[in-house]
C-alpha cells in the first residue's frame, strides 16, 4: 500500500472511531485487511479483520459470518 493510501485509510478510521460509525469501521477495517493480505502480510490482515469482525458482531451485521470465515481460513478462529 502506498503511503498516501495508508494516510487516507488511517484518517478515515480515526474519523469513524470518533463518530462511533460502526458501519464505516467494519468496511474500513475490512479494506485494511484486504490491502494487508494483498501484500502477503497475513498477521496484519488478521489484526484488521478481527477488528472488522468485532464491530460486525457488536452491530449484528450480516458481514460478521463472512469475516469470521476469513479469519478461520487463516487458522485465527475455530
């Protein structure tokens, strides 16, 4: 991920946290996970995806199961 993309993602994540925008947080953490995975950084991808999953669980969001399945595919959850 190039530095400007990372800076925009970090800014957007901070803004979503400040606004308590759970929907945005799910999406932004999932995007961060996608970018980390594309860079073959599965540890970072799992970190971001775990955050997305937790926010999805808290909201009862339908994306929670797909996020969990992705974590399971990396051996991060049962």
